[in-house]
């Protein structure tokens, strides 16, 4: 679970890394090999994307509002 904006940046960087990795694998791996490998990366991407969406749609609490101002 993402707790703050700093962690949000880290998760977004990790998402970008996984997307680049999948793009490279898609271009270089044999189709059978890619199918086996892509599922795990996709699941992790979807999990991280859901974390980002959860964090961004959660209202700020009072302390976070003060810090953001």
C-alpha cells in the first residue's frame, strides 16, 4: 500500500520499468517463452496500477492536507 507521494513516485518508476521490460521481452523472446513469462509481469503491473489508483482516489487526511499546503 502506498503511504505517501514519495512512495507513489517509486511505484510509478517501477511500473515504467516493468512496461519497458515487457516491451523488450515481447520483441526478443520466443512466443512460447514470452507467454510463460508475461503473465507474472502482467499480474505485478496490474497490482501496482491498482495501488496507484487506490492511493490517488483516497482523500487526504488532516495531517496530509497540512503537509501538502
